C-alpha cells in the first residue's frame, strides 16, 4: 500500500510540474520588441565655391584628387573612395588631409589597391569611384559626394 501511495505521489508531482511548465510557456503573451531607428543627422553640403576633380592615373592603378576654392576656415578634409573591382569585390581608400590655410590641394598618391614595403598590388577592373569628402571647420562639418567614372 505504501508503494502505491508513493508511486501515486511521484506521478502527481510529475504531472503538476508538467502542467505548471506548460501553462507558463503558453499563457504568456509574446512581447513585441519595438525597434527604434537610429536617428542620423544630415550634414550640410559643401559650398559651391569649392571645385573637386578626381581623375585616373597610371591606367586606373591610382587617382589624383584636386580640390580648389578651399576657404580659410577649413582645417582638415577627410576623404573616402569606394569602388568595385573587376572581380566584384568592394574596396575602399580612406585618408585625412590637414590644412594650414591652403586654398588648393592635390593628392596624386591615392592608390587603388594595397601597398606594403614599397610593393603595390593594384586592383584591376575599376571603372568608377564613389567619392565622399568631409570638410572640417570650427563651425562644423560639410560634405561633398559624387560618383566619378574613370
């Protein structure tokens, strides 16, 4: 008789646990997670007095960046070039130019590829470059963006 009571008690406990777990698992209302998009501030575009040109060099192994009409309050320019290689890889070049009152700058050392220890491996099949420039001044940042065909 004691064995039957013990067995009945164990079965009752197992059924109670199963029911409690089942009820908690299915009775709760699923929570809706609200995704809030990250706000992005739109940066003003650069003054129309600034002229930018990007031209290929050495059979599209490098590019020459020319910027004219730079105002004296601009203290640095960040640049980012994004391009697709002939094999479909997305590649990029980033850099920063510190200014000391120059009205014009020319960067003719921007390689489309990688260089190490004086040896360069050039990306092939590049036919266009997306250029983004950020002009930094005491009053803030302004942006220039354009796609250039090479």
